[in-house]
C-alpha cells in the first residue's frame, strides 16, 4: 500500500518533517526505519530521522506543501489514520531558533516550540489567551508558538491549554534540543 514514487528533477531543497502524534504514549507506533523506507520510497533522498518521535530530514525537488501531502498520504496508508505532517526548510528552522523571544540563557529543557501548518492557527490562539499562566510565557511568530515553561511541558498549564486549543489543526510541539538538532541536520551542520 505505498503511494507512487515522485520523480526528482534537480538537487532539491532540504526539509525537516515533524510528524504529529507518532510513538507517543504507546500509540501510533512507527519505527524510524519504516519511516525512512516510506520517505525513500516516495523518491526523497538523503532521508535521516532523529529520535523516535517522528522527526525526519530529507531532500526533495518538491514544494513543502507537496512534500507534506505525499508524506501524509503514505503515512496515512501505513498507519490507517491521518498523520499531521509539518514541513520546514533549513532556513525556516534557523529563523525559528533566532526568533526565540525570551531570555536566551534559560535552561533548554524549559524551551518548546509548537509548529503549525497555518499562521491563522497561531493568531486565533493569541486572541484567545487572556489569562496569566504564572511564570510561563508564550510568543507567537507566524506559524510558530514559542513556549517558555519553567516547570516543563508535563506539568504546564499553558502547554496543556495550547495543546487542547490546537487539537485537530496539525500542530506539533518539539523541545528546544530537538529544534536545534533538526536545524543542524537540515543545515548540514550535523
């Protein structure tokens, strides 16, 4: 049940793929070797994965929208469910890291980024969030929501609130160390 291959005409663009809800809490299990096989079978090159949570870097001669569509379709066929796929270029990931709106010196374990498919999802969220969340902070920049969560994501009121509000939008969160690793992989630094 594989989607058809996509031909490549040029060297292409390097993209990072962030999959929503893969290998979380024992659900939607997908070995990274299988993910690499699926993406390679679609005609993408230089496919690499990072951790077990649905992160991949690849090269394709397609647009980000085409990459997300092809990967989402193939993953949906494999897992028998819709899989949210958010795609960013190497330059976009560099911009995400450079755009961190809070104190740069804070512990990386307190820093998280929500990656959204559409900027309107972030705009709507920003309008809804009115109450203070203690020391927790958020910032909206285009298709990204930055979260500073001093107590971590697991105990965060803000993190839980944002996750609930973005359910069904295809948004997916990554911790700062993963964001940095994907930036480095996509930029050829790693």
